[in-house]
C-alpha cells in the first residue's frame, strides 16, 4: 500500500495504483494539507514501493522461466529416452 493511501477508504478509481497515489498526494498539496517537501518525500516513497513490487514480479517471472526451461529439458530427455526404452523391452 502506498503511504498516503494506507488506512484510507478510497472511492473506486481507475488507473495504476501509483497514479492514484500520486494524484492523492498532489490533491493534498493543492489543498494545503501537506508541504511541497512532504509531497516530494511521498512521491519518492511511492516510487520505492512500486520498484519493490516490480522487482518481486520480475523475480517471479525469472523463476517461472527457469522452471519452464528445466521442465522442457526434462520432457525432451524423456521423449528421447522412451523409444529406446521400448526397444530394449522387446
């Protein structure tokens, strides 16, 4: 969850979560509820949170790719060995 959005009931909004969080920070800045320095700090926190999410997603995709390649090799080896196994059974 992004800093300003934490614990707040939100109306249904469309857009990426970080875009919504940016808009909430900008709205608070324009209403005078936060200073420019605080807004910049919140923007940085939003970017760090999003970067963590993307790194996690990327790591998951790499793990999936490695597992896919291992399974593909395993299937290929099994397909190559199976006919030879059948021939030995005769």
